[in-house]
C-alpha cells in the first residue's frame, strides 16, 4: 500500500510539473532555462529515478530479514560436522550479500542522477552547437542570395552566360536547403531536451543558459580520477563488491579449514572441507582477476580519453590562430573595399569567414566541454 501511495504521489508531482511547463510554453514567450534547473526537472519527471527509493527500501527490508534469519540459524544445532564447518561461512556470506544489495540499490540511484545530469548537459551542448550551425547556414545563404542577385543583374546586362546564372541559382538553393536543414536539426535537439524535462516535444520557445569556457586539461589528475571511477562507476563498483565479498568468504573458509583440517587434523568430512576451500579459492581468484582486468581496461580508456581531450584542446588553439589571421584578412578586405579594389560581396565574404570560424571555435569548445564532462562524470571533485 505504501508503494501505491508513493507511486500516486510521484505521478501527481510529474503531472503538476509538466502542466506548469506547458503553461509557460503556451503563451509563446521565451522560457529561460538554466542547466541546473533543467537537470533538477529531469530527475523530477523520471519515474525510474523516483521509484528507485522503493528498490532501496526493499533491499533494506531484505537485509533486516536476512539478519533476523542469521540470528536464528546461529542458535540452531548443526546437522553434522560439515554443516557445523560451513554454517558461520554461509551465514556471513548471506548477510554480506544482503548488505551489498543495499549498497548496490543506493548506488544505482546515485548513478541514475549522474547519467541524467550528463544527458541534460549533452542536450544543452547539442542545442548550442545546432544554433552555431544555423547561424553559419544563415550567413552562407545570405551571401549566396546576394551573389544570386548580382548574377541576375549581370545576366540581364549580358555580362555572363545562362550557365553561370544557373550555377548561382543552384548555389543559392543549396544554401537555403542547408539553412532549413540546420533549423530542423536545432528543433530536433530541442525535442531531445524537452523529452528529458517533461515538456511538449514541439515547444521550441526555450532560451537555455549555458556558459562554455575553454578548459585547462592539465589540471586533470588521472590517478585520482581512476580511484573515483572505481568507487563510482557501476560496473567497477559491482566488480569490486564481488571481489571483496569473495575475499571475505575465502578468508573465513581458510580460517576454518586451517583450524579443523590442518591444526586439529579432523578426518570427518575432510574431502568436503577441502572442496569448500578449493571452491572459495577459485571464486575469489575469478572475482579478483575480473576486477583487475577491468581496472586495466579502465587505465587504457582514461588515457585514450585524455589524449582525445589534448587533441581537441590543440585543435582549439590552432583555430584561435586561424581566427586572428582571418580577422586581419577581413580588416584588409575592408580597406580594399573602401579603395574600390574589391566588391562588397567579396568584403562580406571575408567578414563571414571570421564569423564562421568563431562559430566553429564555439562549437569545438562545446565539444571539449562535453568530452571533459564525460571523462569527469565519476569524479568526486565535480560532485563537491
């Protein structure tokens, strides 16, 4: 019954939130949305995230039941020596499983938030990149429109042939198509964000607030990041739990085996004791090796990701140099236009090249931010 009431409460909250967002969108005014607010809303409308509390509570109930059952089993008389040998091992292993299950369910909720926050950030960045692409497409179509008009004038004055006019028309039409495609791409990115935060998919009247700055990647501490990944990434967290649980079972089994089979030389159930010890050893070795293999893959992945960040950072530095050269060329083009050495369109092309490169720079900085946040997703420094 508690779960039913909780589900109803969550559903009502989501309905209220979605209604308020839709109401804000229906009046056609721009809705200002910060990244932090969007990430918060995404969690509020996520049924999976909110229902995870039920899974945590179930795991806690299961742990309490396991502890109660363990207390009863400890007081029970053993059914033979092997049962006496294995009883404390199995009881402790069962309690450890229940303990780890609670940790896992709590971890899953934290991981859901981490991934949800990243998805919303990615949606914000993709919107920004789509906006830059649309700006470029509009600039290009504007230039092609002027070139087309100039070509028509020249054709009417019989200064160019029909084929040249058609080439100008085709270039203009292609530029218009590219601008329309860029606009559709921007709408698709908004739809992705709307889906995350519970808005109508086709409500495009959002003004997102996102400051993107160039990142100094030299501050990244890969050794510390490796520790954070092991502690916070779900697959590594799970493998480490399994390895730790297997180690505890191995230690307990070895302690009992050394006591009864080695020191006291008990012959009753010796083969079973040896088999139990061998099984615990194998289980621990397998779990430990799986965890170690995963950490080796992690090291390779972190190094590759860091190298990709360095490449992106170097590309940004080169692009900044290109912009400086383009600005010099544009300034020179302005002087030449004033001296009537080049046409207005040629001068505007030089100016457009500067704006195109600046949009490319902003887009690459956005990509660098996304790569950085992806790499640092499990960093405890960002959580602080």
